[in-house]
């Protein structure tokens, strides 16, 4: 794996399933496809940041949609609950 690689699809699915147990396999796959924008089969930090509306390469965040903000807050809350 490259240094900028965050995780493989299987690792993502395992973690995402713990955060969103009610999400169907199809919804998880759809989320993965949206996140893995370069279709490499690995999730880069920059791809994860872009999914949530941030420009990892730049110095400032791009504007996030309300849905992206809500999803980011849900992920944060669920991650804290898993600890």
C-alpha cells in the first residue's frame, strides 16, 4: 500500500458496517463507489476528505453541503460510540 492509502475496500466495509449497521450492503457499496473516486480499490486520505467536502491537497476546505455535514457528524458520533 502507498503511504497516502487509508484502507482497502474490505477494511472500509468492515469499519463502515460497525458505524452504520442499519445500512444495506447495496448502500455501503454505493458509498464506497462515491468515495473511491479514482476506482483504485483503495481509499486515499484525499478521497475520504473530498467525500466530506474537504480539499486535502489545498489549504482550505471546499464548501460542504448540508448532507455532507450531517453525514460527517453522524460518522463522528458513531465512531465515539464504538470506542
